[in-house]
């Protein structure tokens, strides 16, 4: 392809007229004067030409390149396409003028915007690696708790002094704690502190809900009364290996987990109150605070979705606390209130619910029973409760009903001979100091009226502060704290 002119083929001496780039302003000025007194550029017909005949392309190419380029911003110039597009483009971009500079700046802004958008879009559109804790099923991110919790259970049992239970389970070889006025900590391999994790990651790592830090509890004094460590757990004779893990069973001599792992208690005359802290095991700081701050008569319930539960139940027993596991069940507000992937549901078959129950019971060992959470829909149906209660009874466990309105749990448990208790009140649904103090006063009234009362609380710093101060006033009120195991089958059916 040949161009009608040669690039740079003509060299001109710089004159005063060459200082200004030929643009639309020049033409406007020339038009006003009628072209008088100006020299016509080479290769271009001017207004002063008589015939108005343009020079041939070869002549135009020999002159200034700007002379052959029409100003795109001047309406007076004939914009008929002319040959030499490359030359025109080169001259237009290389020329001066405010309009051209403005156009170039606008083009630069557009290019930068496109580059910035591309940089932002690329990492956000990069697909995430799939894995057991980052899969997608069309409903968002799905966390595979089954695999994660099973791996953690295996690590804890392997590193535990008791070792992994088998059929029959081996005898405990861990260090024993004697009954003294102070609790003794079982030494853990590689542990620098009494709350160091047994497993490599340790309890509290990768927590589902981290609501507080240890600093939140620093202003609350530790329990200063006498502490008697409970007997080591688990008892090998009370374990059997199941599909989901180690499960509690009634021993050959008839001993049950409720009888062996319960906190010893001598019944006295007077009203008794049992407190159960729920939701433990999900946050390290909260779990440590519950063990350190609360009186040993307070029972501790652990969420099955926590990690390192064998470790935490062991530390709780060393501080004198008996322990339970939470049993999540379907609520009337389901799925807004979700019991999680291992909750008991009314739509499940009895076999499926038993399988879920076995998973719950395999999450730890050395506990006295389970406490129902949510469950307003599940506990209202006796037909779905019966298989669960039969399984709990056969394994020698206590069932604590969540106390929801319309629950058939307490009456059915009493009918089937399953040890039971029922929650009368939740102390910190409103987690404020004033509201909790009023609830404690109401709980005292329930105990005076019915002789026994059971309440649950969560691991809030404000709740622990109120309980710590309130517990010192009970003796003057002729009330006594008791473990929930001591109140089994002692409440009135309602």
C-alpha cells in the first residue's frame, strides 16, 4: 500500500508563521480578512485563488502535514475525507490547541478507569478453592462440621491421657486428682498453662462464636471458697465404642454416668437452687471464666459445636463442676432458630434422630446427661420424644428439659423412668445487671414456693458478676446452691 505523500519528505526553514500550528483559529482569522495579506500554504487552495482549484495530492504531500488536516472542531472546514489518514492522525495528536489536549486527557481518564475496573474485577471473580470447609451448594458457603469435628475428636482422644476408648475401653492411665481443698491440674504434654489445649490446635481455636475476650472477666473475682476436685473421668467401664465415637453405657455392675460423674451432694433441709451455664466450649475466654469464677455447685453445659470438649470437661471436673452436653432440638421458629446440622428434627425418622443423638453423645465423656436447647416444636410431640428418651435411659443419663411452654418432656420422662429436671427460668435473656438482679429475686421466690428451682444462664461477664455477688447472700436467705443432678426427679410436674 502506498501513501500519497512521503513522511517528512519536505524540510522547511522555520519562519515566524511556522511557530503557530495551523488550526481552526487560523482559518477563522483568515476568513475575517478575506485571505488578504497571508500566504497560502503549499498544496492547498485558498480563498484568494481565482479558480479555487486544489493542488494535486503530490503537491499537498510536499507541504506541512497540518495543512492537509481539517480541524475537526471547526465547522467552517470541509470535512470531506482526504487521503493520508495516518498523517492526519499523527498531525492531529501532535498538534497543539486546548481542545485537543482536553480530548487526550479525557481519553486517558477512560483508559485508567477501564484498567482500574479490570484490576478490581479479576480477584473478586477468582473462584475460591473447594474444600471441606468452603464448599458451595447454591445456597451460599457451607461449612462441613462433620469432618472437622470428627478430626478434632480423634486428635483429642489420641492426645488425651486416657487414650482413645475401645471395646472394651482401656483403663484410665491419666494422673489422678485427690480430694483436697484446692483443685489440682492434670499435667498435659506440652502445656505451659492449666488451660493449654490438649490437641495441637487446642480448644477455642477456630471458634464459631467469639463474643468476649479474657479482659471482659478480669474485674470479676475468682471463686474463693473450698474446691474439691471430682473423680477422674471417663470411667472405662462406662464407655463403648460406637459408629460416631465413644458412647456412654450402663456399666456391668449397674453404675450409670449420672451416678458416677455427678457432684457429691448431701441433702439438707431448706430450699435449693440449681444453676446451669449453657453455651460453653464455643469461646475459650468464656469457658475459662465459668470454671474459674463460678461456685463449684454450678453445673456447666457444653455446646456440641465447640471443640476440644474432652479437655474442657476434664478442667471443669478438676474445679468441682459436673458437666452436661447440650441437645439441640427443633424450635417452632425453625429455620430462623436453627439447631444446627446435628439437631433433632420432627421430620426425621426415629432412626435418623437416634443417629444424631449418638453423634451428640460422642462429643465428650464424663458428663451426667443432656440439657435440651430450643426444642419448642420437638418437645411438644411425644411420638418423636419416646425413642430419644428410651435411648437416654438405656445409657444412664439425665435429661434436663428446656422448660418451653407446652413441652411434653418432663411428664413423659417421669412416665418412662428417665431421670429428669426442668428449667424454671432463664436469667439473662435481657443481659443487663438490673434485669438479671430482678430475675434472681424471682428465682428465689420460685425456690421458696416449690422448694427447688432450676435456672439457666449464659457466659456473659455481666451475668457472672451478678451470680458471683448473689451467691454470697444465699445463706442469709436460707437458700442453698445445689448441682442439678441433686434435683433430678425433685420438681413438681406442671
